[in-house]
């Protein structure tokens, strides 16, 4: 009877139980949150472009914001949305906010409430209008090319949008001087194809890291003027607006998880190579 | 009946497809009205489609409960959650501060965030198992992946400022070239499938076979 | 071969036409005079199509305390390529224009007002070269020419104050005012224009030519396939695995899970996924296995039910069809992912199909599927999710393979013909990319304008 060989350390490592990997990831996230490392954050040109655009617009310019995400992407997109909104308020721009995802409006409402505590003078229907959610996706984008008040007869709070002071001056996508969209999926594609390109509105995007590569071709083609990508982008925007918050504090965790995966992949490859060598040696010895 | 199931949808697809194509090149008022008119229709139709969804969901889960299939308890929870959310939403609305708003903030948001967060664990485990340099091409991909992964977070900047520059170069050049190739191919394929649908060559989507 | 040559020849002819038209545009290009006096002479010819062109006589103006520069000429004309609700003001960069200078445009019903201010912008903004969709030129290649420096301001008027749109056929009068350090200076003439609607958007001529050309190529190859149905199509290995996966599920007595993606029916990748579902349903019916299709979109649900029903009927087993196996889960992305993962863990399907468009949930779905030991076949044009599918699935249809799949599975000559047409268009694009790269490398930039899509 053949003796069953005990798997070597290399083999055991390569077949590591996924639960061990999960535990290591959890530790890599949690430890830096408890004991921050304070790694430096460098602002990338694509984030700087979004900031500069909002900064350079004359006071009182019209900005459209679309928050197309839901609680799942909140950890990444909420901090950047808050930073950008804070910047818009500081520059006294007019802001209209739409949502294309049904579970997104409450997140925007929460963000507005938090910012209103910082800036009590920021007035609904005059400085901003929160248009809420409308069903239809790309169709809604086409429709706001015609009018906001037609597409969203009532705002999120149930008020008629028709007579609002802000809507009198800012009632169409084409009247926006700039647009910022926060995207967890491909609604950003629709905004570019059916909205901003048609109406010649410059647009910048805040996107989750997982969909960011999808938006980079637009940046090169100048169809997007800038991209705030993932939690790192959010941390960069927080640095620019000088209000370090959630994203900045999460940067160390993200770095640690990336480093962990880096080391795991490198080790797995080295061990896999060693295993191949070991098996070749064994085969030679058996011959 | 056969006409309504087979020929009429094809005719409708042809007329509407051609009308929308021509409209792209006609900037007149009539064309604009037609376009925005259709978008209004579409919003209404999409709104009504929610009824199908609700009926299907309830039917599916009620069947499970009726037949007492394994795990039917989950179906009971689904039905109850569905009904109570509708009732609370209708009575108090769904804004923050209302009971439905409370459920949203303290149940829905954490559950969603949890689902999204599992991605970090799955990425780590999938990368560990599958990211192996078995060929030279795979080795090139592996190296590029490692550089981008480390170069796009502050720790990369901390190790060397060149890492992030190189990572950006990889994203903006070789990676972008690959993406563009896929996007162009997909766009052409989409035009071809549109032509097939408009001219009634592709009809599987109507559910009637070929 | 003969047809290939014919097609290549026709592509060359179109290319030559495009190049000629660009050359024509270069000849008729607007040469703007540098001196104001020369502008007065050259203006009318140079600004063909403008309703009014007026030269400036600075000497006749009263000299204000601060010297406010004014442009040498201003034109007001109908906004081209629109629905008759806009006019456009154009003027040359004024001599001595600085960042502090502001231009204000006012509109009135008559030459004497009353005036409504419709826009104000700094002299560093609103350049003709940067204007996109409504750029007032006859053909797309005359617009926003690459490499042209900013020297003409352009301001579009589509609304009066209070968002009142301009009316078609009504004459509007325009006054231009320049302001510097508190001093204002009006352009000496009041100009007017009447908005008119157009029935063809000349700015999209290139799009029309290419769309018709491509559509015709696809139709030509479909017609050719009707005559000669023996078309060659490259093997798509992922699709050969479809039968294997269904067979394995049948042997194991386990169900097959099929997802149509996360998008709606408006997305063509969902249609492609539904096309493949039709073929899969037929084979599943033949093998007498069980097919589960959880849906995220209610309209996709109804179509999927019809398709599976038709598949079972075609296979001669309409009795085996159960509408309850194709059901709606939820429209919410991660709730859907959680529910599908639950199905995978409870039912342990032997084969999972992920067709259509996916977002961040892709890895959650496929990694869970992989942990249950199922054969996994994916097909998606979601380029950002492709790495995850390739890593965790046994076979992945990449990008356009998803669209080719239904043609491959059906082996229907007409559908296969369209694939050939698609390939020809790809050849055309590859040739244009190579030519374009070479020309741009050597500083010939007009090719960029030929393919510029405006609006």
C-alpha cells in the first residue's frame, strides 16, 4: 500500500483556506483605523481639474450634480460628494441635484442636512434644489435637456419645482456651467452621451474605484474634465478643500490592504515556482 | 393573432428604429417634440413595469410558502418586509426621520455596505488563487497589476514617487489601448445588432424563437 | 474576394471624398484680418451667412476716461442646426483685450430696446473654437478646427431673462457692451437676427455618412449570406462549453442558473444575453434539465419568460416549462447579488451563466459560484469587470464575442452575414486609425476633424 504523503508547507500555503485570507484582510483594514499611519496624500491632476473648475467659475454659476449611487457605494462616494458640495457652497454657486438610482435620494438628503449645519445660510429653492429620483435612467437625462421642472414636477421634499427662484434661472441641463456626477455604475456613460455632449456642458466625475477605468477614456478624449476616483480621490479632494474627513482616515487602511494583496500574490507566485521545481526534481529522481 | 405576435412588432421596430435614426439628423421643432414625447412615454411604461415586478416577486414567494419548499421561511420574511415597507412608506413617506427612513438608514444602508465590502475579501482571495505567472504574457500582466495596485495608494507614493507615475502611465497607455479596442469592437457589434433588430433579422428578443 | 475588392474600393472612394471636402474647407477657411481697417473690407466676404456686419469707426466714439477696447466687427445671425430658438453673436477679439474686460450681451424687441441682459462673460471666455454642437458653420469640418488659436468670441442666445425661449421667425435686436474698471462702452451699432429652424443638422454629416455606410455594409453581407450560406466564422471556445455545462448539470441532476446581466432591455448587451438564453433554453429542454433565471429588470423578466417558453416549445417540451423558474428578485444591485448568491449556496447549480452587463457585484457573484464548484461561463462587454470574470470563470466571452455568440449558436446565415459586415467595418476603422496616427504624427491634423462628432 502506497504511503500518503503529507502536503508540504508550499502546497499548504498555495491551498490556503480563504477564511484565513479574509481574516488577514479584516486585520489590515481595522488596525490602521485604530492606529493611523498618516501616509502622505498626493493630489493627482484629474482631481485637481475638478477642484479648479469649481474654484474658477464666477460666483453664482449653475452647477448640476447627479448622485447615481446607493448605500453600497456610500463609503467611497459619499465623502467625495460631501467635499464637492461643501466646495460649491463655499463658492456660492447654484446647485441642482438629481438622482438616477432609486435608493440614492436619502443619502443626498442626509448630506444636505449635514452641510446645512455647517452652512445654515445655504437655502433650499434659492441656492440649491434637490430634485430627487425619477425613474427612467437615460430617458431622464434626455428629458432634463428640455427642463428640470418638466422632468421633476416636484422636488425631493414634495414642493412644486415650477416656481422656485433657482429654477427660474436654471431649468435645463444646457444652462449648467458645470456638472459633477457621482457614479457607481454606467449612468455616467448616459450623462456624457445623452446629456453633457449634446448640451456642451463641461463635466467631471466622482466614481468608485471599480468603475474608474471605464471613465478614463472619457478623460483622455476631454469628454470629462476630471475624475475623482475611489476613496483615494475622495481623500485628495478633502485635502484640497482642507477638511480632512472619512476618506482621509481610511487611506491608511486601503494602503495596507493593497500591500497585503501585493505580498500575497508575490509569495503565491514564488511558492508556485518552487513547487514546479520541486515536482521536476521528484520526476527526475523517479526516472 | 399571429400578425400581432410576429409581423406587427417587427414593423413597429422598423418604423420606430428608422424614425429615431432620422431624427438624429433633424434638429427641427417637430423632431424635438417627437423625441421628448417618446421619452415621456418611456418613463410611463417603465413606471408601470414595476407592477410586473411586484406580481412576479409575490407570486414566486407565495408559491414557495404554499408548497412549503425548503427555506420557505425566507419567503415569509420577504413578503412581510415588502408589505410593511409599503404601508410605512404610504403613511409616513420614506424621508429621513420617518419609520421607513429609519429602516433605510439603520437596516438597508449597513446591509448594502456589508455586501459591497465583501468585495475586498473576494478580490484578495481571487487574486491569491488565480493571479499566477504561468506564461510570459501572464507575467507581464502580473507585474503591471502589482505596480498599479501599489502605485495608486499613498503607500506607493511613500515607497517611491516614481511608482505612481509609472502606474499612471500603465493606466493611460497600455491599459487604455486595450479598453479602447474592446469598446470599439463592442460599439460595432452593437450597431450590427441594431441593424438586425431594425430590419427584423434578429427577433429572438420578442420571445417567439427565430 | 471580388466583393472584398469592391468594398475596399468603395471605402477608398468615401475616404477620398472626405479628404476632398476637408481640402475644400481649408480653401474657404475664414481668414481674419489683423487690422481693424482691413476687417471692415474683408468682413462681409469672410462672414458669409451673417445677417449684419458692421465696421467700427473708433474715431467717431467719445473717448471715455478708461480706454475700453471694442471688437472691430460684430455679427449676429441665426443659430444653425437648431430648432429655430436661437441666435448667435460673434465678434473678433478686441485690440488690447485683457482679463479684466467683460462683455455683456443684451436683447431687445426693437432697435431702441427695452434691453434685457442675457449674458455677461469675461474676455477670456466663450471662444468660437471651443464651441461645440451649435457652432455656426455649414459643415462639421469647418467647426472647432484643431490647432486654430482663440481669436473669435461666440455667444449663443437661446433664452431671454426668466428662461423665456426665443420665438421662431421673430426678429431680435442685440446690443454688445464692453466694460473695464467700471467704464462701459457700447458697440456703436445695434444688430439683429431672426431664429429659423433647420431640417438637417449639417454638423452631423460625417456621422450620417459613416452610419449609412456601415449599415449598408452589414445589409450587403446579410444579402450575400442569403445567396451563399456557407460562411466561415471563427470558433468561440466558450460557446462549445455551453453544451458541456448543460450536459454536466443533467448528469448531476442539478439546475442551471442563467443571469441576463444587471441592465435593462434598452441595453443591447441584455438583448444579446436574451438571445443566448433562447438557445440555452432549447438545449436545456432537450436535456430535460432545470433552468433558473432570476431577473433584475421587470421588462427583462417578461421577455425572458417568453423566450424560455418559446425555447421549450421549439424543443417539443412545452409541458416542462415552469414560469416560476424565471422570476423577479429586486432592482437593487447588491440586494440582487445577495439573493443570487443565496440561490447558488442553497441550490448548488452545476452550471452558472453570467451574460450581459455587470457592475461591481460581478466578482461577488462569480466567486460565490466558484466556491460551489459550478462550471461558470460568462459573456460581457463590461470592460471593467472582465478581469474578474476571466479570473473566476471557466470560459469568458469578451466584449463583442457576446454579440457574436447568438449568431454562432444559431448558425443562421443571415445573422452570420451581419458578423461579416461588422468585420469589414472593423477593417475600415483599423485602416483609418493607422492612417490617422501617421498623419497626426507628421503634423497633418485635419483627419481629426473628419471624424469629430458634434452633438
